[in-house]
C-alpha cells in the first residue's frame, strides 16, 4: 500500500545526520527521495567506520551511512561545475521539497539557494539545516552535534554530580533537528494546499537543542537557578533513578505518592510512606540524601529479575538497564517489527532499525535499501530529465556525474 507522502518528491542535498535523518523519515512515509552526492566520495558518512563486511570479507558500506539513508535514490553530481548545477536546478523544478545543510550562503554561489530555486518553482519547500541558523552573529559558524550539546547547555546537565559534563550517547541534537525538520516540512506541505506556495524552513541545531531542554530550560528562565547534574537521578522526582541489585542495576521511576507507598510495601518498609519526610514527593526531593540509602540497602538484597517482577505486578515503572544485545533480544522489540533487513545488497547483510511510526491505513515503507553511491544516476537522468544515452555518457566522461 502506498505511503501517505506518495507523489511528494524530495531533493536531498544534505550530508551526515540531521538532514539525512529528516529525508529518511520522509522516505519512510512514502516520499520519493533523491539524494545528490559528490562523485567518488559521496556523503561524508560513507567513510565513517565501522563498515559492514562483504561475503568475501572485504569492507562494504559504512554502518553509519546505512542507518540514515534507507528509502533513497542516489545520484552523483559535481555541484562545483556549471553543468552539475544546471542538472540540480532542473531536478528541483519538479520537486516539492529540497533539504540542504550547507553553510549559510554557500549554495547561493552555485545558484542553488532558496531565492533562485523558488523563483523557478514557487511551490518549492526549501529546508535549510545549519548549526546556528540563517540569522544572528554566529550564523557562519560550523556546528557539529557535540559542539551544539556543549553550547546549548545539554552537556551541563548530563553526567554525574561532581564529575565532568557528558554528551549524549547518540547525536541527539542532530536527530531531534531531523525530526523537527520533518515536522516543519509536513506543515509547509499542508499549508501549500491553501496558498499554492512553498516557503523557506530555517532550522538550527542550537535552536532545537535549547527547545529540547524542556522543563530544565523553563526552570532556569522562571527561577534564575542554574540546574545541576544529577546523573541518572531526577531533579524534581524521588526516587527516579538507577539502583544496584544483587546482580546488576535497575531503574525505578516513582512518579507519584501512591506509587511510592506501593514501593515502600514491596521493599518491606511500609513505614516510609507514612513518614512526613517521605510521604509527599516534594519532601522526598528535599530529603533524598536520607531516603535513597535506605532504599538502596534493601534493593541490593535481591536480584534484578525478582525486583522487576514485583514492581511490575504493582504497576511501578521499572526496567533493566539493557545493553544493545539485550535490547534486540527483547520479545517486545521483535513484536513491534523494528528491525529491517535488506537481502541481496552489495554487502553481505544490512540490518537497520526501521521507522517507529505506525499508521493503520497507509503504513510506512522499508522497501528500498540504502543506496550505493550513484546507484540511480543514469535512471534519474533518463526518467526525470529525459537525457539521451549519448548525453549521459558525456556527463560521465566529463565527470559531471
């Protein structure tokens, strides 16, 4: 069954993660995504280790690249060449969306900026993703995810108290920006039904990171107090963290006072729920240094599985701290069909995490594997630009494509 974005054509001029994450999301929803890459080298991430091993033992595609580029067609075009720029402009004439993450102003030098392309195609939605945005004193600065996590404050609230700040285990600023970009593009497509016009979408990793500070950002703005690091604990809820058991560590997340009363019963200390120091969450937060050692001592006496069983039975949010081998062995993950496998590719086997979106009538599609570099060049030139074989051979010979 076709996806909800059937008929939407996206020209993907982005590289690395934030932009490709957005265009992959659009591809999952049924859009036709044409990824334009540099000849010979392609997307930067094609060179990122580790690599999938081919059946003969040699290195195949970058796993990083595979994780963010399913559902796309790849065409190689040299944007530094006038002929290459003309090919891209012609492709965007029939497109609905362009996504790019070049430095501010760079694509204007090639005649591939929003002003130029929208003059040719007024219905075009043009999404620019940069580190710091199209305006402001830092608009020309490069901004990779770790820089944004640092400058945007996320690292200052991540990690253990008294220890150095930490970045997230994945490039969360990039991923969130990709998701916000998808949201903005979908909104612009919906609005275009009324106006008939496209528009320029300006997304900055820094803006997204600061927006994602959520309650922590709001707390600072309204109190003037700078949040501190709590490790796996929560600044506003207690107990809401990891605990050592006799054979590992588990998470216990008590979000209200009735849950705390049930927890106190389970650990054999019902008196804690009646104690004025711990009865209400506001008091538990104030007295966390007294309460947590009491809970920790009890929880260390039994295994993780025993505690999780008891806590689950009483409706208290809990879970093991899984490594990825345990994650992908979970029956719940298998039941949700999150792992997508592509057979018969250049590499021996491609297995990636699919879209988490579930639509009842127009389900997402994972039918197209991540493309080899330039895999669809000739077909796109033939089908979309009506180039004849002689012209295509000349473009290859002149290294335009």
